[in-house]
């Protein structure tokens, strides 16, 4: 099986996250927003009742059907009732209308209704769930667009970052890198992990353990791994180096923000900077 590059691994992670986000939002968000959609639909049905006096006198071509009942129990229906709701009997429809607003479920079909009552007339507006379904589709489109744009931006950032990281790692191939444990403290696991990482990043096998001070436990641990123990004579930054710099000093910088100044100072004193391995061989 082909080993994925660092960039490919990050892109795979991004794709996986995006898929999880799309699936999660696609399932959760529509259900969360459903009460809002339904409230909007009820308001729309209520407004439509105010625009229609008697449905039998008007040809209604919308997806909303109407049933009006006067005080004498006369029932008036809009011409599109049978097209909107797949329930043949008007009386059966009215049996399912118990509140001022609600829905009628028939198998996979869902119908929403709104009722308005006056002294002389009871008005019912009823429609399908097509508005709800269209809103769900719209929110899914918005999710896809937003997530898609986010994915493109994140992918570009990951590509830039990973390429920069890969270039930095390539520069380490011929450099000397030494383990320093956890700020100079070692366990077998830390040393093994450090050595594995160094051997992967650099062509030079890890040969030395850097310690802040003498420690028998760490000495034994490094010795068992056939590694020489090095205790730097100068630890810190520019101030410490100025105070005690001598020929043969082994320097461990804990802050490299002013490394250019430190190098200039060392050179100004007539000293040359050599790798640790060369210094120890000498």
C-alpha cells in the first residue's frame, strides 16, 4: 500500500471532517429549524385566509386550498382542494382538524392547516409540506456552499502550511539534531520517541543525549541506548553567553529569537561555531 505524503494525510483529514460536518448539519439543522419553518407556514396560511372571502367564487391556482363553513353548516370549498390534499371526503378532512393550527399525516404525506373563526364563518386554509421540503433543500444548499467554501480555504491553508513544513523538514536532512527529552528530563518512552523522530527527519543517527545537569538515572538510560551524554557548559541566552563564553564551550540556547546577535558576538570574540559531533571528536 502506497504511503500517503504529509499533504495527502492532512487533506484526507480535512475531507473526513467536511463529510462529518455535512452529514451532521444536514441531519440536525433541518430538524432544529423545522418549528421555524412551520411557524412561517402557519402565518402564511393565516394571511391567505384574509385575502379570500368565499372560495367558491374564486378560482384558486395556488398550492393552498380552502374550506369555509358558515353558521348554517354550509360548506364551501376551493376548486383546487382535491389537487392539494389526497383525501376525497371533505368531512374526513374536517374530522382531522381539531386545533387552530396543525398537521394531518397520511402515510408519507403531511398536510398543514390553519383555522380562523368569526361570528359568521369558520375558515380553513390547508396546504402540503412542499414549502417545508423546499426550505430543507435550501438550507442543505446553503450548508453545501458554506462548507464547500470553507473546505477550499482550509485546503489551501493546509497545502501552504504542509508545503512549508515539508520544506523545513527537508532542510533538516543533513543537520545534526539531538534529543533533549522533556526539557532535559528523560524516560525510556521519551528517548525512544525522540530518537525515532530524529532518525526520520535527519540522515544523522541520534548519538548524544543533552542534559541540563548530571543525573545518574538519565546517564544509565542514555548509556543503554549507546548514546553519549553531553552536559552543556552554557545554558540560556545572550546574557549567559556574554558572561562565561570560553573556548570549547558547549552552548544550549533556550531562546533562539536573538540567535543572529549571539552568533555575531561569538564570532567577534574570535571563536568559531562547530557542530557538537566535531567538537567531541576533537
